[in-house]
C-alpha cells in the first residue's frame, strides 16, 4: 500500500499526523498524486476512490480554514489599529506589557507585526489590549491657574 493510500484510509486525522512534506502539498499536487496512484493501482485490488476524494475534501477544508483564520486575524489587527488611532489625544489609563499601571495622553500609535501599542506623552507604552480607561480631554476640568505668591 502506498503512503497516500495509508494516509487516506486514516481519514481527516491522517492530515495532522502526516509527514510535513505531505502537508506542504498544494491541491493540484495532491490531485496529480491521486491520479498517478489510480493509474498505477492493481485492477484486481483497486484503492477506495471515495477515501481519496474524502482526503482531498479534507485538505481543501483545512486550506480554506487557514485562509479564513489569516483573513480574520488581519481584520482584527486593522480594527485594533483603527481603534487605537481614535485614541490619539485622549487621556488613557491601563497596563503596560510589564503590568505597570500607567496613565497619560496618547501621542502616537505603534504597530509591530500584529501588536498595536499606544505611546503616551510621558513615554510609557501601553498595548491596546491593556487599555482600561479612555477619557476625552475636553471633559477633563481645566486646571486652576496658579496664583502668584506674594
């Protein structure tokens, strides 16, 4: 029995336990392997073509799930970036990556890969996921002017 036949008989779970080279196959390459196997099989002991088609459907489903996951992650990152950009000029409070509680005015938004970080006017960096409070500065009371000492 060939490698493909052995993997296809194990169902969808065979995909995760397959050698990494098998996981790297494109759908077109997999179809070529299937047709090669079908054309070279013993006519008196044919392979189960339904199992081969089930394996192909499993691979297509996995590819589709992976593409959907990547697209959703990109959408989440873009949404976080848009939300963070809306905080520029706002007074925020939250936790740094080291779990220090800080507060300040947002002066910039930094994106590194999928991580979105807010830079505060006092130099602190707060991941967008660490923001706990957002205050519009227009709603903050004006500081009372200092009276000169006499």
